[in-house]
């Protein structure tokens, strides 16, 4: 059983870093963003470098990620796991917090050393007005390096998360080369829309605010082989 999320991610993109890895749709805005393995790795590396070089965190430090399913959320989560942070979901004391602009109020329940806010803009543009006490994630992360060497061992929660992901991938019958479409509203757990596909060597089409009327056409256009929709 795999016990290192960063290694699983690296293995998932090693064969062909140019192929689509994660495609994001938001049917409420009309957004479509497609990331190859190489592009996703670039964002992940920048995020990990931000965590280590700018925030100065060490393996095991706790992080909060108050973000909905999104391609930028994938970068933040994988960046945290690459830096061996422990992502927690119960409000408390953390070293770093990443929050969607819509979650700024909820973030006040957390005590955090550093706070980053994400607008989740379709073009990854920086925020025009940054909430007090927060740093704009996009502006901060862009200045960091495109390469990061993950720690050789996984983080404290990696084995448990990957065990869940492997079980979920088996339940969904995912195999290398599959392309799974996930309804992000019905299945917001990153085990479903991020880790299970990675462990199986599959790519994923993540759909926010899924319009059911578009499902058949999208399945055909994206060459989807599996569907996880509520």
C-alpha cells in the first residue's frame, strides 16, 4: 500500500506529464480549466515552496484548507502534502490556513499563524480587494520556484488517506487511463475527486454546479469512462 501522497502524485504524471490530469468545470460561470500533469505539478511545487520558504513550516505542522473542490484546491492540498503538513478539518490552532473568499468569515473560528485567501478566479487572477488579515494566495505563490523535492517519507496522515483512496478507486473500478467525471457538489471529499483517481492512474473531470442537461455531451466530449454523480 502506498504511504506517500507526493510519490503517488509523481507516479501518476510520470508516464506522460503533458496529458490532461484534472479538468475543472463550473457550470454556474461557464468556466473550463484543464491542467496537464506538468502544469499541476508546477502549481503544487510553488505551493510547497511557499509553505516551506515563506511561511517556514516543518513536517507535521497543521494546516487548514477551507476550500471547495477546484483545480486550485488540488494545488493547495497536494502542496501541503508535499511539504508533509497535516491537513486538519476541526477548527483550532494551525500554522497556516487557506480559505476561499466565501469562507473568510468561517476562517475566523481558526487561530492561524498565516492566512491565505483564494478568489478561485477562472484565470487565477489576484484579488482586487484582499480581506484584512489575509494574504492573496495567487499573488504570493507566483513568485516561488517551479520545482520542489518532496520529503522521502509521507506525512502523518498520508497512509490513512491513501488507504481510503485505494479502497474508493477499487469500489469505482478505476484503472490506469480511466477518465472519471465527478459531481463536485455531491462528492466534495478530496478522496473522491482527487486522491482516488491519482492512486489509480486515472484523470478526472471535476464539475462544480453540474448542469445535468450537459452531462451526456460532456461525457462524450471529455471521453469519460466512469461517472460519479449524485
